[in-house]
């Protein structure tokens, strides 16, 4: 019964994964004449097709946090997490039908460019800075702060269980990632992601298949989970204070994740890089299938964890020191006779890290170049800008490795800072919704709305950090250690963990703490979004928002929705036109790609009036 350690083969598998990723980067650095313009580098020349982009969106959504964290979450709190399948459906629908049409027809490189077009350049700067310091929500985002934790956390978990070298792994992943981002740009990021999704699925499948074999069939896993109370799908408690219920996940989760899929730079940048709007929408819908598959894999792993450890929980028995070490522990426990397979699992966890970090680096480079350099240094040539983009990628890669080192020193502190910053996603989503859905919203209203949403989010966020919610709100499920054959003095630590939680005496918890600060973490974004939108609308109406003329192309119009049903027609007409005219005409805005032509948007909109008949 000795736990395995890492063998040479495991290191070989891991090294091979890094090597293939690096080779893809080198290939795209030179394929097709290399990166001529910053647009090639940051947006893949707007010529990607739907499938690789979809897989890439799935990959960066799945960080190592998903590979290590979600199964542990299901082990601890039950499979109610699966309700996120509904959430993902709603999120993709909102992103594809509300945000994508507007961003795509404007052809922006940085989502914050939209804020300047629609409101003014001060809001664009607000958006950009919020983003660079730390944006969007916890599971993945594009901030330097966050990326440090993304690199460090899995390295630590894997190191403590498998003895896999900690700093070797951190530096190797950081360097390889920076290498292919700097050389290959967005195309390399997308194609390495595609490869990494494959590795992740392989890692998950190996664990699931082996667990099913060990437990003699999937029926037994489901049965154990059922009797252990782990199949708690239907919890319709409307109480907003409870951590995960059907409503918090469907409503709160939708707002939280739309902030990531609809308006977060790293995701938007990729679907805007598609060659036509149809491909962009398809990439989101295919990506939904990927999200579901990964959720299913993670859930099965979590239930297998429970089924195998139902009588002896390694966490309470002090075999592992944190919940995210359960997956590596399980892998070494059941797969140690198969050389190279534990290495595959570690490679899959790191693939998660690589894909998340690479999209962060590329998105940060894009935002820096488009929002902070291009507007203020007008004289730079495209070739120079593409070199600057590469320089920025290199710089942010270095910053990410530095942040990982910082994370090792200030783990808990950074974690708290992140959860607070994770609330920025809500107000930003509110800001974009105002711009896209309300024609009368103006700059003043949007700014006041953003600030008030931000302040309320921070207030709740900091409060929830100071007074963490009580266990009856989070509802952890029972874990047993009866079956552990531990001898001697360890037995004190094996009682049911719920009884050993030290409650702060009630005197110390103000009334606010149990009502307002105990709000489910999924509602933080929702709160930020709604306050931003409501305040924004009221202030805009008070400051004469109805008088202003907003250009139709900055809003979501009914044509954007109806064109879903007529895309075949307009695509065909476009093809004919392009053949009969000179090669570089831009047919209707949005169905074709402005980036292919050297003529910019204004031509497209005039052309649009001429061809307006068949849109």
C-alpha cells in the first residue's frame, strides 16, 4: 500500500507535452510569412475557423483549477455543481446573441475600444486599467496577479503529493508559455490550446476509466454517491445566502460567467479572430459542447473520488493537506502501476495552466498595444507595432513568472485580494450592457453606474473576506474516516470535521455579516451588474440621455438577430459580388471581415447603405 512517486516515464510524458507546445509556437512564427502586422499577431489576421477557436475557448476556460478543483468541490459539496451545465448554455446564448454581433461588426481588437466609440475615452481607460490590474472573475482571467496563482497553485498541489519538482515546473511552464506566445501570436495560442484540450481530456479519461475498473463498474460509483448524499441536484431553496442552490447557480452563475465570455478580452479577442460572423457564433456554440464534456468529466472524477474514499477521507485523515491535492493523490493511488499515466495526468493539469496563462499573456499584450500605445504614438508602423506586441508578450510572461514567485510568499493574502478583485467583472458587464442595450445611456450615466456598482461590489467582497459565511450556508457534506486503519495518536483529528469548526462568538459578527456579507459568492457579480445598469439608466435619463443621437452600429439591433436566419442568402450574394467586382471590396459589414481589406470601417458602412437591400 505504499503511494507511488514519480518515475522517469512521467517526466518524459510531461516534457513531451511542453515540447509539442513550443514547436507549435515556432511553426506559427514562420508559417505564412510570419507576423507582419500587429493585427496578425494579436488577432490571427482574422482568418481563424470555428473549430480550433471553440476548442481554444474551452481550454482557457479550463485552468488547472478545473482539473484539480472541480472534482474536489463535487467530493466535498456534491454534484449540484452540475447545474452549471444550464448556466453555460445561457451564458453562451447571451454572448453569441447580444455581445458578439456588436463586437464583430465593429471589428475591435480590444473590447475597451468599444467603450471609447460608444461613450468616451475616459471610460475606455477605466475599463483598460480595471482589466490590467485584475479583471473578470476568479476561474480564469487575464490579470497578471491571477496568472501568478494559476501557475503556482497547481505546482504546489502536485509537488506535495507526487514530489514533482516545484520550481522546475513553475519556470518550465512559464518559459514555454512566454516562448510560444511571443513567437507565434494568437494563432499559436489557439492551436496549442487545441492540443492541450486533447491532453486534458486524455488525463481525465485515464482517471475515470481506471476508477471504474477499480470499483468494478460505474453502477457502484453512482450507488455510493447516491447513498452518500452526493447526487444533490435539485435544491430549489430561493435563499440568496446559500452558497450553491439551483437559483444561485443559474442566475448568479450566468451573470458571473457572461462577464467572462461576453466581455472579457481574452475570450472576445478569440471569437473576433474568426473569419466570418457565422464562424464566430459557431465557435461559441461548439465551445458549449466542450464545456459540457469537461463538466461531465470533472463530475465523474469527483463521484469516483467519493466512491473510492467514502470510508477513509484522505483530507480529514491528514494524508493530504488541502482539497485540491485529492486528485493527484487518487491518481498515484490507483495508477501507480502504469508508467507514464500519472505523468499524463500532471501534463493535463499543466495544460490547463498553460492554456490559461497563454491567453492571458496574449490578451494583456493586445490591450496594452491597442489601448495604451497605439492611440498615443500615431507614427508607429505596423511592423514596429508587431515587434512591440511581441515585446509586450515577453514582458507579461516575465511578470507572470514573477507573480508566481510572489504567490509562493503571500498565498493567502493574494487569494483574498483576488476574490475581492474578482468582483470587478460585474460592474464591467453592466457597463457593456448599458452601451449595447440602452440607446439613451450616456457617458456620465455609465461612469456613475460603473463607480457605484464597483463600490457596492467591493463593500460586499471585503465584508465576505472579513466574515466568511458560516457552514450552514455552504453546506459541506459528511466525510467519513471510519475505514482508515490509522494507529496511535492520529485518531483525534478524525472526527466529523463539522464539529471542529471554531465558531466566532456571535458578539463578534455584526448583523450585516449574516445577511449582507453571507451573500452567495455567485451573486457578487450579479449585484455589481444590476446596480451599474440601474444607476446608469437613471443618471442617463436625468442628464438628457434621450436627446443624444447614438450611431446604430454601436447597439444591438433587430437586424443583428434576424440575420441569423438569412446568413446563407447574404453569404451567397456576397460571394457573387466579390467575384464580379474588384477583389478587395468589403461587402456588408459583419458578414465579411473588415480586416481582410485595407479599407477601414467607414467604407464598410457606406457600402452598407448601397447593399442595404439584402441584409
